[in-house]
């Protein structure tokens, strides 16, 4: 979408570079967040999952930037951003449930 908009739409000075930088940062945060969540879930460790939940906040802020404050927004981007925010909300809810189940005090009698 960025390449399409860079070719067809005239951007103000440095706006295209700013949005490309935010997109690269968002991709990096998402990769780290998904890696930590997967690693923590497979090993049943709460610390990587906790950091994955913390990284959901800057990721959601980046998606909200592309949804609201981006210079030119296409309809397809509205749909993609809304779906991504929905998935992040679901991941956040399941991660919190996972942390509660891992932190639960086990009693064996």
C-alpha cells in the first residue's frame, strides 16, 4: 500500500519517510511480540508472555496511527487496521487468561 501511495499520491515533505519509519518500527515490534508470546506459551513461562502483553501497547498505538493520523488513508487500510486491532485485542485477552492460569497457585492433596 505504501509503494502504491508513494507512486500515485504527492506527499508533503518527509511525511513518506516518517510513515515508512513508523511502519518498520511496527513490524519490528510485532515480530518481537509474537516471538515472545509464542516462546512463553510453548514453555508455559509467564515472563515472555508478560513482555509480549506489554509490547501490545506500542503495537496498538502504531496501528491506531495508521488508522487515524496517517497522511492519506485508503479504505483497504481501514479494514486491515481494524482487523489487526481486533486480533490484538483477542491476543491480549487470551494472554491475560494464560498469565492468570500460569500464576495460579497449585495445591496437591
